[in-house]
């Protein structure tokens, strides 16, 4: 393993880039709900490629936002980014920490291990006064990476229905408390308020210190406060993006038996599905 942790600092990354030509840098930025960087100046780490979560790495035949693509599509698109079996992939986003953990989970669920997140993303890189650029690198080489779907990291509606009552499983919801208890309307139309029964509310912001993840011991305390009995953690949110912030935090704080519920509340809360809901 190149780095001590899957979460790396700007200085760790800068030192590695000087020594290792096998690192692939991917900007994984997407818009937040109600916020966009589309009109902001494009600021990137030099030699970055764009990991297009909204476009190429979401299944647009699905009815839900950000649905995971098939193994074959992921492999093809990752190869188009020049990713080889032995590549070292570093993910970041322009917010700090927001969508890069979603990309991390996608790589992990597709069987790619040497994948890391830059803590604080572009804002942290800027604070260190490291070089920035305003354009993506042109990629001409096709990689040889082969995808292998890891179903133990993935949850769908059927898996949740079969396990949400199980004492060995803990479901964490990354949405705000207001949305979790059903007092604040969902930003997407056609969704009920509330949450999956027996799930626990851990808003994703509580794992962050501004643009950064909190220290590992603090992350561990955030999960330990729930005094869970189960060994398996499942993470949900609105559409599978901020759930991945929790999943990554769990992973780096030592609890690696994790799944992300890909459909999340965009699926579970759909009025026509009539799934069990608590408020």
C-alpha cells in the first residue's frame, strides 16, 4: 500500500507525485443540492482527468439519480481514463469532501483497491499553495483494468427489505435530522418523508470539519455513540452520494464491513412503492 491510509493529505500526495508516475488524479466533482460550481473558475490539480459521476458513471436507463453503472460500463469508462490494474488512483473534489467518497465506493465495489481520497480536495491543495491548473489532461491511452463486482459492498431495495430488522445490521442515514424524521420536505418530488425503520441518523456534516474529514478517533466516536450490536453497516442518504461520505469514514476508522444502499431515499421513499417507513 502506497499510503498509510485511504485518506491522504495534500503534502503526502505532493511528495508522491514527485516520486511516482503511476498516480492517476481524478476530479470527481458534482453539484450539491441547490449549489453549483459550474460558473466558478475551473481549478484543478495538474494532470487531472474528469471522473464524470453524473454522466458516464451513472446509469441513465434507471429511474433513480446516480444509479451505479454495470460492471462492463464501469470497466470501459475506467479504461478510457487510462486506468490499469496496477494504477494508483487519487480522487478529489472541488468542494473539499463531498462527491469523492462516492467515486471511492464505486471503485471499491468494482474491485479496485489502490484508490485514495485527497482530504480537503482542491481547497486544501490551494491552502498548501501547491500548483493548480484550469484544464483537464488529454488522455490518449486505454487502460487494462478489469472490473469485478463486489456484492458484499452493495445494497439494493431487496437487501434492505430482507435485513432492516436484523440485529446484526445497522443502517445509517446521512440526511439531515429534519428530513430523517419527516418534518422537512424532500428536495425530489414524489417522495414520502421519514426513514427506513430501525435506521440511525448520522448527518454527513457531523463527520466533517469544514472542508476536511475529522480525525479518525473522532469519526470512530460518531459511530460508537449509537452502541450498535451489528457487525454490518449499511449507509443510505438521498441518492447514494453523501451515504458514501459515511461509508468512507467508517472504513478509515476501522469498520470495513460496509455497504452503500445505491437507491437510497430516492428509491425507498417513492410514494408508489409503499415500503415500510418510520417518521
